[in-house]
C-alpha cells in the first residue's frame, strides 16, 4: 500500500530519452523501466549506432510532439560531437514543443570528466525542469561548487532556478526533493532501485501537478506496476 490509497490514476505518460550508444546511462535505464510500468517510453538513438549516427536526420518535432518528458543523461554530452549536438538540440526543440526536460547527472565513464559534464549541464540549465543528481556525483559536484554536500540539492535549485532538483539514496530509501517552497526529505519503501524510483516519479508528476505539495506526493508514491498506475493493491 502506498500514499495514494483510494486514488485512481490511469492516464498514459509519454516520455523519450536520447540514450547513449551502449545503453550504460541512467536515462536509458529509466526509459526502459517506465516502459515496463506501462508508459509510452522510447529511446531515440539506436543501440550501437556509433559510426552511422547523424543527429541531423532526427525529426525532433515528430519525436517530441505530445511528449511529457525528454529524459537525458549528463554523460550524453561526452559521447562525441554528433551525440553532443543531438543532446543540446533535443532540449531546444523540447522547449518549442512544450516538452519538459529531465537531466540526470551521473558519474561519467572517465571520472576526471565530471567537471566537463557538469559544465555542459550548467550551460543548458535554463532549459531543464527536473534535475536529478546521482548520489555518486554529489561529493564531486559539491567540491566543484565549493559547498557542503548536505546543502547541495537546495543550493543548486536556488542558484539555477530549476523547478525541481532531487536525489535518491537507494540504500536507505531516502528521497530529497527541492522545489520553490523549500526542501523535502521523504522515506519510501526499501528495495526500490534508482531507476524504478525516478521512472515512477516522472510517471506520477503529470498526474498530480508540480505544485510543492503535489511534488512531495509524486516523490513518495507507491510504485506503478505494469497494469496499475500508482493504484494500491
């Protein structure tokens, strides 16, 4: 049973992700998990499509039309010039199509490139509506920004004005979400992975809205199953 006892939420959520070539990025995993949960979720870049990838051939209007979320990973900006161009273009076209961008900041394959990846995110920060910081990058970004790790989530939101900045610790089930009225700490059921929580959060947000109280409900909502959308058993 979850926080949504007695609430029937069934509308389909549509989201797309760029997806790294090898599917090693968290955004690819979130898209796959959302699909398992019953959402209309697709990846734009074909797996293994390295040499033949041409971002100029992507019909962004078609891809992003009537889409709730564009889900990206910071690591996508490090995958070569063509992928980096697609990574940036996707956010520009998402704005035009009314699609909201979710940016997942995760450890790059080469740890020393975290500063580069974070810098790429900062350059696009005004185009991002949900910023997720992986637990594995919080210390590194805190060092880059010259602040304590414990205040990073709230300070990044204040400085960037991104509507939602969040993180999830799957070891203890603690979610931290910062929004316009402050920061919330929410404890959810143990045994939920990062990809499961984030996919569910993105599925729930369009259903309940993005006011401060609704964000908290979405963050702590019961996991969506393939035949249920936040509905308790």
